C-alpha cells in the first residue's frame, strides 16, 4: 500500500490500547508502520536497483523484527533528546520539582517494541493484499505472493482510518466547550472500530475477488485452452475487476462486474498476441533490467518495438552500418486504466526499456523516465 494507509494503520494500532501500556507506543507503531518502505532509497542507485530491492528484505518475516528495532531506536533517540532538554530546563528553576510534569504512563521499552513489531508485520500484510506482491519468506523462498483484492491506494481505507483518528479530536473539542473532564486516553474504541472495519473490507473484497474468478471459470470467453487467470482490483468499487487470461498464443482481458454478473470482453479489442522472441528480445532478457523485471513481473510481456526513443534516455548514436532497436518490458497486472483519464499521461506504469544494438549489445536501460547507469 501507499504510505498514507501505512501511517494511519500504525496510528490506529497504537491507539487501540498499546498507548495505555507505555508512552511512545503510538509513535513507535507509526514509525514502524512505514519504515519498511525506506528501501525506496535504492532509487538513488537507479530505477532498476529500486525495483530489485523494493519490497525486499525489509518486507520479510525475518526483516520485520529488524525494522521494528530500527523504529524503537529512533524513538529511544527522541526520548534521550527530550530528557536532555528537560534537564537543561531544570537547571534554571529553584526547585527540582518545579514545572516538572509526570508522564501519564511510564516508558516500557518491551511494550514499545511490541507495538513496533505489530506494525511492521501489518505492513507486510497490507502490501500482500494488493497486486504488486511481497516475498515474506525471502531469502529462503524467493516467490512473490499477492492477494490482488485491494488496490494499492484505497480511498475507503483512508476515510475509515482517518475518521478513527479525527473523531476523538472533534469530540474532545465538544467536551472542552462544555467543561467536561478530559479523558486520559481518547479514541481507543474508534481505533478498534477502524481496524475491524479494515478486516471486514478485506473479507468483502476477498469474496468478490473469488466470485470474479468463479465467473471467469464458468464462462467461455475464448475457445482456446486457458493456461492461467488473474483478477486485478479497482479502487473504491469492490464489484469491478480487471481480468487477464493467458492461452498458448495470446492474452485476453475482460472487465467484470460481480454485482450485475456481467463480463465484458471483445476478442477484436481485448486480445494481445504474444510477441515473437527476436534476438534483440533475448539479449534484453539477459540484461540487468531483464533479470530483475522477469523475476518480479508475473505477467511480464517483452517485445521488440523497433527504433522508438523512450523517456529518460537518448537513443544510441551509431555508425551507419549498425542498427539499434528498443525492447519494452511491461506487466499486464498494471496495463489497465485503474486511474481513469489520468493514466493517459503514463500509459505504461512500471514498464522498462532496453536499447539493443545489432541484436546483441545493450546500449542503455530505463524505467519510468529514468536511466539506469
């Protein structure tokens, strides 16, 4: 999932009761909820390096305890800075007890670590629900797993989790207006409600995803034997799904509405024949980008698109007796209009390109408008 969902989930985990066990529990949960995505810093080494390492070791079951420890370390540093600042203030007062406020709950580092570990594990769970996938058992098992029943950015979850954090503040304003005593901890019920609501939404979408698969299996969309099927989610609408079917010779897509029971697929419009493996395609698959992309892209399509310059990298300048071509890597899991009209500016999300010279030599790699040096 994107960072907003992770941060909001971490805040609700802390407020669901862990903040009553120890100070800083909510802060640790929020930091650990998103800390795994620090692997995007690999992007400074290039877009292919980022793809290779994103959702890597920080998104695994053996990496989660280390992510939690890093979040607790950040909290400990902030705690020490706070203690140092309080000691400085005490030097300027006459009595050591003056202006010193006791913390409503003690600092218990075991509970802080528990909150961080729970959040780190929920990060993996949240990322598994969408169609990008995670490798939770890496490096022992390099396989990617994806639930594909929640879109990577789900506004329904934003509203649900955001409401759980906003309502206690709104109710607190009302209490202060009437002079009511302010509770020590506010919002536990709302946080639990939001987390339970997230699980209910997952179950609903899981059921609709299963229904979409069953509809495909019971409907003859093509006369060719089907090798495999994937169903990809849309945001907001749990009844709308994008389907991909693979046969020996082509891919076919379909739009499914589980509410009405309809499947829309036109062989003249929704069929993509498998491209030929030219020498340039084989050379591109052997490049760094090719190895990384084919390891991740469960529905990868690699094709020679001819002499087409691509964003982020200039085409090779060659002698007249040499030829170059562009090989494109796309993943059908993201080759549909899940963003509506906005996708027109980026018709190939998470795609990559390699320039191949004379059908064998690599002359540049790029992804998402950035060159891999």
